[in-house]
């Protein structure tokens, strides 16, 4: 059986599956998921070649970490067969990027995940904290955790792309190993691409999340709380309808669009069922063998052109 492509993550030496398993749905963030479903999804993902699993104490108020930890343990495979990243600084009760809190945070996460270490610990949504605190206090605290062997690599995540350059320009090379960007590498917004040469020059690996733009690029459309403008929502709706009419699926097209840039090590997508796992892996395998559907993609890009690269402000809370 052909396996998912593995891609190197910056200078870490890690090789991530090009499709990453986003575990936020395991925290019941998008409706409830039974333990059986969660275990089956993780098992199927691993069987099909996904080796990268991403969570956060914020997802489902720590539930995602607990459920993922159980599911990974149930695999019964050696620890070095999979790569786990979790986050710190954002919690159900709010944001706290202090050295003290993030140092406590990793011990709590490791207990929930039933692991001795995580491969990557990321400062979660840093635009909500003080970026100078992240530079001067949080990252140095994470470096101590790295020395202690609790984490292998350090990352930062956020929505506005400017937060990455702000932090990376103020730290010595190698202080941050990886960034996780979301909603800026999809058919409707490709602004992350402009930043890739810069990130490469800094030796930083790139993970891109939410290829479906938090539900915009789906047939069912985004959740009610989605912060996009009405104009952007309706353009995406029109694009989805166009694909459906042609017997195509906009989500698959979006996934393949995001996967086709090899400078992005892994495209992280939330999954909570075996069916979703199979669809995402199938989209990647089809891309590897047949390439992407250029014709439909051009049509969809034309529909989305008036709203291209239109983003939204951070800070919309899911409710």
C-alpha cells in the first residue's frame, strides 16, 4: 500500500506526514465524539500513514489532550513512531504566557497525554498575549523545558502573520523551531506563501492548519460564529455550489491546494471520524498520483478572486 508522503520540518530532523491529525474535534469542539470514535479515528490515521498529532489544553478545556492520550496509548506502538505537539499559554480560563504557567502547563499536558515528552510545544495564539513577553520570558522558559527533556522543539502559533516576524526577528536563530499558521494557506487566502522564504531563511519549519478555512470551503458552510465577512462567506458558498454542480468536492480541492506546496511540512486538519481520516488521506494520495484538478481550481479561484486574501481579526471566540 502506498504511504503518505513524509516531509522534513525545518531543521528539527522530524519527518511529518503531509496530512496532520488535528485533535481539537476530540475535545467535542464541533459536537460530541465518543471514545470509541476517537480511538478508531486515531488508529485509522496511524494505519494510513499519519504520524503527526496536534492538540492543546485549550481544546475542549483539556478534554482533547486526554482523549488523544488514551487513543495513542491504545495504538500500542513505540513512542518514536508518532509525533505529538501540544500548546501552552491559552486555556479555557484565559491566556497566560508567564514562565511559571507554561512550565506548569507542560507537566499537566504530559499527564493528560500519558507521555514522558512531547515533540513540539507551541505558544498558542500569541497575538492575545504580549509579544515581548513571549520573546523575553515564554521562549526562554520553553528552552529550559527542552534542556530538561520534556519537549524536543519549540513553536509559536497565531492568526496574523505579522506575529511570526515580530518574534523571530527578536530571537537568536534556532530559538524557535516551528510556526503553525492557520487560514492563510487555502484557496481563498494564500498570504502565508509570501512568508515562506523568510521562514526558510530562519530555519523554521512550517505547519499550516485549517485548509478548509474553518469551514468556509465546505459544502455545509462555516459554523455560525465564523468571523468572515458576509461577502467572503457568500463567495465561498458560490464556489462550493459550483464544485458540487460539476460533481466535485470543494473540500477535497482545498485540501489538495494546501498540500501541493512542499515548503509546508504538514497540513493540519481537524478530524473526528474514520470517514474524515479516509477522505483526507485519499485526497493526498490522489494528489501524489494524479495531481490536482487544475481546471476546477482555476474556476474556483476566479469565483473567489474578489475576496482573495481577505482575512478577519483574531479574537472571535467559538461558542
